[in-house]
């Protein structure tokens, strides 16, 4: 819950949990705003207002940090507008929007591929442009693929499996890489393989059992 705040943490291996802290903090506030917006039938204005507030807080953070924008990387205000873009996508997905044109998917994938190699880290544009652009392109993919019900290609099937275990993979990859790096020449490759194994085990023995609906116990 506090991994994105600027004070010491228990272990370097848990540094990446700042992303989950940002998620949880957003989910503390957004449902309340959304409930009021739905009650007043002002969802659009609420999204615009929250996005503006998030963007303003990001700008304020970058001005405060001055010549060291990389220090903003794990702060709560740096990526909040991306969550608003995701929330807007989900809200308007239910509005039965018309299907996106066929070229939307390849364009979005191309854009994400380009942004994955652009060296934005350490620059204010990382937060003001890079993050929102990635969130927007991801939203295009989600809206393009919202009607998919089956996957037949082996490659896509593998990607679906990876997506299924991606939460656990994210949690495991960073500490495994950190622990193995001092001892192995190719720590990244070994960590990637072990990540898939640990993610599969975590999905099977932690996530699945805890996500099953529990039967009511008669008293």
C-alpha cells in the first residue's frame, strides 16, 4: 500500500510493488467518484475532471523535482492519468461503441512496439506523454478485441496463457532477476524461465484456490 511513497522499504526485491500500491490507492478513490458520477449521470465530466486533476498533479510533481524527473518514476502522481484512461475505456466499453476499423489493431501494436524502444526514461515526457500514449494504445487493443471469444492460433494460445499468469509473473520476475544477477552470467534468461515456472505454480496453488467462490456453510 505504501511502496510508491518516498521512504525506506524492507527489501530491494520488493521495490516493484510500488505499481501495486499505485493501483490500490487509485481503487480507494475512483469507485467513490464513479458512484457519485453515475448517480448524477455525469460520468463523462467526472472522467475529464479526474484526468485533469491527475495530469495537474503529475506536472506539479515534475516541477517540484526540477532537473531530476527520474525520481518521479515510482511516485503516486506519475501514472495516475493512465488509470483514468483505463477506467474510461471500461466505462465506455459498456456503451456498445461501434467496432473500431480493422487497421486500429496493427496501428496500436506498432505504436506500442515503437514506444517500447524509445528511451523516455529519465525525461518528463515519460509521464506526460509516454505513459498516457501507452495507456491509450492499450485501450485501442482492448476495444478492438472485446468481441473475441475463442483463440485458435498456437502463438495466441501461448499469449493467452502468459496473460493468465502475468500477475504472478510480474511479482516473481524482478526479485528472481535481482537474486540471480550476482551469481550468473545470463541471469535474465534463467530468471525468465524460473519466472514462468513460479508464475504457473502461483496461479495453480494460490490464485485459483483463493478466487473460487466459497460455498456458504449452514449454521
